[in-house]
C-alpha cells in the first residue's frame, strides 16, 4: 500500500502540542493532519473502544477514515495525567465526547492512553488505546493520600 502524504508537523513541537494537534484534527475531520501526529513507523498501534487492535499506519489511517465518514469526532481531552521522560511521554486522558441524541447533544466519556516518543521527526504518537467510560468518569480514583499541614 503506498504511503499517504503527511502534512508537515514541526520537529521541535512537544508531546503536548502533538496531542493538541491530534484532538484538533479529530474535530476538524482532517485525516492528513491526524496522521501527521503519528510516528512514521509500521509498529504503531491504535485501539478504539470496543474495536480490534490496529497495527501499522495503513490500518490506523483506514479506521480513522471510516470514522470520519460519519462526521467529525467532537472529543476533548480532560484530566490529563502524564508520565514523562526524555524520550517518551505517556498521557492518560479522560476524553469528553459530544454525542448527538434526539434530545440534543450529550456527553459521553472515554478513557484513553496516548503514548508519544521523541523520534527523528520530533515528538510523535506511537500508541492510542481507548476504552469506554461511564458518566462517573468525571471523577478520578486514586490511593494518593493528601497531607494537610
């Protein structure tokens, strides 16, 4: 399968900027911009809620193309939790998804993990794994104890 042309994304951007571009591309239904967020590697992986594991850029592109055939994806990352190092950044996010119903727009939640690596092209996504959430996802559960002074 021939590689699709990617829109240029500056090599000096951060993982945070790639994540912002990814969610912006979802909302704009811009497949080229979305794919430019991914590392130019065939071992990238993507899992959508309830879907199969997609391996490689071709499979990921085809899945997002099919998703966009139903319109834009109104998704916003919230409550981002980051684990960062010099070469990688893992973002656990709660995605707020706007769903159109007979009663108007409603919100649903998806829990996603976005993994970024600092590649020769700069920071790029190498994995996106999303799971269905619940209305209660607006709260995080943590065993962290807060000390009051």
